[in-house]
C-alpha cells in the first residue's frame, strides 16, 4: 500500500498535462517495474515543454540564445561549473564569487 500512496502523492503534484501523460502512457508500470524509473523521469520532465530545452553549453554559446553576448566573454572554468551544475544531481546550490573568480582555465 505504501507504494500506491507515494504514487498518488507524486501524481497530485504534477501539472494537468504531465498528470494526463503519466496516467495514459506510464500508469501502473511505476508500481510494477521500478527499474524503468530513469526513463519515466525523463519522459515526465519533458511532458510540459512545447520545445525541449537546450543544454547549458548551447544556451551560453549559441547566438540563438545568449551566445551573441556571452560567447567568448565567459571564463572556461565558469562554463565548466555551469555545465556541472546543470548536469549534476543537485537540489540546492550556493553561488558566491570574488574578484578574479573563475579566471583559471
């Protein structure tokens, strides 16, 4: 019974579109096959997007996004840290800085 309660709590927190997708496409598979959770998580995280978000490197370097301003104007270490931040499994981040921060490549 515990798994069913967790299932319903998760579904209740979803947007209506994600909830519809979850129930129609995934349904009870969560309750019976926990090994499919990574695939399910990816599909759920993209259910509410009209267009799939780009990765952080593309967002910073591509002229279609911030590239016309940031490309060549952001230190390599800062970009590497941003990539690690967005690819990592973080739930909370504390950002600080100082004069000269991020200049070491």
